């Protein structure tokens, strides 16, 4: 048995996974809002609770988080949950838990989970994308996560939206929490979708409401989603041109919108540098559990 933890912006999920990759137990708690010490304590308590349930101690632990650990300083960086940035999260968790842990970016965990036994199983390369509160990417190749000297492989969410269209006022684009303007995340995150809907329909709706209206065929939701899909197609076309992954897997709240999987591949061929595009765009097989499953698999890949 091993433990996987998915540290998200609104919830922390923990599972105990068996050797056959089945989930024995699962617990979900809210993420303490903008409170670093409480977040560390919450993860420690979650691990203790899971170990109590299964009657085991000292299980190996993998944790998926936003952002990444700076290889130079060991401090967190690039987290949209900004209270984590500049903090020695891995070190603090290891002292709180009394054992070494594995940590990786949440989109890396998604890519690893889907490559291991999900929608990208057997594929040589998987680009995992999280479209939720933030937008992130991770790359799994030949059974391993791609990791570079800056620990940002796949983080295209803070590249500028490619092929920007002045008529849609995409230049210079909204200000991003990272300090730049017009990042892909400022167009493709859940809050970005809600902002676009507000601008179009003059109504403040949650992402869930917009998705529901889309399903009911509401014209405003359809128009806003049509723009969203073209932007997602452009953003993913730039990934295909650079990496040419076999499979692109979507996770995160917006990945549940099924029409993305037909519309986006129809749109991206206009931007991909190939007369034919055979890249697959698929939802995460394990849905919302992909992140936490990938975290549990972290001890199987290179540190
Ligand atoms: Zn940014």
C-alpha cells in the first residue's frame, strides 16, 4: 500500500492505493485558505487519518501540488495557491510526517497516472493538461516524467496565448497573477471562462452554471465556449508543434465538457504545422482521481 495526496486550491484529497492500483480508501478535506502552516498540518493529519483507517504506519507518500520545487533553493514556486510560493513545502512535510516523500506538479501527476493505467496507457508520450482554477501541463515520456533544470517542463500555461486575435482583444490580454499579461491561463482557466461569460452576457455565473447553460443550448454559453475552444485549440497546437505528443489528456473541472474532445481537434488543424493531425485529445480516464493516483505512483519514477 502507498499514499497519494493531491493538494488543490480548494480541496486536499488523499488515497490509500493497493499494490494492484486499486483505491482502498479516500478522504477529502477543504484546503485551508491562504494559510501555509495550516496546509502543512492538514496534510499531516490527512496522512495520519488514512494510516489509522488501514491500520498501517510509515507508508510511502507521493504528493501532487501546484507549481514546482525550485531545484536551486528547494522552495516552492509558480503556485497559483500563492501562499505556497517561497516555502520549503517538501522539507516541512517531511519533518511533519517523519519520512521522505515524493512531490511533483499536479499536471505531471495527471500525465503519469494516465500514462500508467489511464487513457494514455502504452503511449510513448502524454501531455497532461489541467484546466481548472489554473492551467498547467506536464509531460510523461517513455514511462517517466520529463524533468529539467528549472522543474517547469510542460508549464505552458504561462506562455502567451498563441496566434492572438486583435478583434477579440486578445492583445495584450488580461493581467496574470504571475506578473505577465495574456498568459494562456488567463484565457483557459475556469475564472477566465466566467470572466468571458460576464463580458458577453453581462451576467456573473459560476463555471458550473455556464456549463449547465451550455448543455441546455443557451446561445451566450455556446458563443463563449466557441471562443474558448478556439483558444484551447491554439494553445494545444503550439504544444503539438513543439512536442508532438501521442496523446493529450485533459483533467480539471473544465475537462468534463464533452464537446471539447470533438471541437478542439477540428479547430487545431488550422494551427498545427502538418497537413494531417493524428494527435488524440482525450479526457482523463480516472477523472478527478487522476492527480491523486499519479501522486501515489510517484515513487515508481526517478526522483
Ligand atoms: Zn501567467
